[in-house]
């Protein structure tokens, strides 16, 4: 598997403060971003993989919802995660 449990723990520790803090919006957004980047690379090679394309669109939608939630409730955390991950917004 491309994303091992150690890699997930590192993402959660960097963005959530602790490797066990998986529920914070920033850590979930970071995990979705990592998975989206992986699937984007996969789809560049395998253009006809429509199942993966649907999964990618679902993940993009979930990340968008989390970003909208964060923007509505805490604009500073939203700006920080956008800058940290280098997302276009």
C-alpha cells in the first residue's frame, strides 16, 4: 500500500499535533491531500481508470467540505492549512 500507517502517523503528528489526533480538520485535510496527489499521479498514467477517477472526485468533494467548515468557523486555521499544503484558494 502506498500510504503506510507510519506515514499516516507522521501526517497526523505534523498537522494535528499528535499522531493519535486524527479527528482534527487540518489532519484530515492533509491526509485527503496526500491521497488526492497519489491518485492524480495514478490517473496520469492510467487514463481509462474510471473507478479511480470517481474515487478522486469523492475525495476532492470531502476535502472541499472540510475546508468550507474550517473557513466558516476559524478563518486563521483555514489560512494556515492552505498555506502549509500549498492549495489554491
